[in-house]
C-alpha cells in the first residue's frame, strides 16, 4: 500500500509500507520543460526511410519503424556485410561443434539452460533451425497486450 503526497515543488512523494520514498515529477512540470517538449516533438517526426548500417540508427528511426515507416533498407557497405557474414559463419560452426549458443541451440530466458547439442553436426543444425522457428510461434507474454508500436 502506498500514499501520494504532493510537495511544494510539484512533485509527488510516494510513501510505501517499507518507508522508502520515490519522488516523481508531475506531468505538468514535464510539459513545461522546453527540453522535454523539444524531445517529444523531435521523436514525433518520422524518418522517411531507415537504413540499418550498424552505425547510424537513432531513437527516432526505431520509433518510425514501430509506427510503420514506409522504407527500411539494409546497408550495402561491404565492411558491415563482411562482418555479418563472419559472425554468421562462426555461429554456424559453433552450433555444428555443439557449443551452446544462446537462442540457437538453447532455450530462451529461464529456459536458456536447456541445451540441444547431442548428435551429429547435421542433427545439431536441424535442432537449431527448429528452435529458431519455434520462438516465432511462441507467445510468452503475461498481462495485457502491448500497443503495436511498443512491440
């Protein structure tokens, strides 16, 4: 159980049973803060297109994608593409060698200790593919659904 007390500076002090206090500014104070207003206006603008290049992604880009930006491009920079290829090659080799690789041949979250590394390299790859496909079909949420742009 907690109670709210309004302070003279416009913030609220939440008093919890344990005696801890949490001070939070009121919405009206945040609205009056020019930097908060400028940030909100800036983030409300949508990027016309977003290019994933490993260097230039912004919060505005992320929000634009969440809100349905019309164009998402992947970089054509060879250095970035080479880095991705090298990482992919290492990941595939680890799976074939039976090295636990989070989310590829292991479970997710609390199930991360479940590791599928038995069998031949081909069997390990087949299991890793099944894990990857399975996460797409799994609904592990609790509580009310999020708005589309939050997800």
